[in-house]
C-alpha cells in the first residue's frame, strides 16, 4: 500500500507521521474549515481562493517566525 493511501484510511491523518511543512498545511486547512474537503477529495479539489488562503496563512506565519 502506498503511503498516501495509508494516510487517508479512516478519514483522519496522523500528523505526526508527516514532515513539519506538510503538518502545518493540514493544520491551516483545519483552521480554515477545509480539512474535511482535503481529506475527502485531496488538495487538488480546492478552489484557487482556498489554495491562496492556505498559502497566505503559511507565508504569513513563516514571515513572523522565519527560523521555524
């Protein structure tokens, strides 16, 4: 079984199994209320607006904490 497929079984992702940058992405998705959509349909299902919001939050956080 591929790792990607394993992560989606059961509808939840064990964030501790993912690298730090990917963990942050999922955490932002939860905060923005699009986590379930990502789990069900994948990152490619997001609209340009949703993708931009995730990227914007990640960029802002990186600017606030450049060494994290």
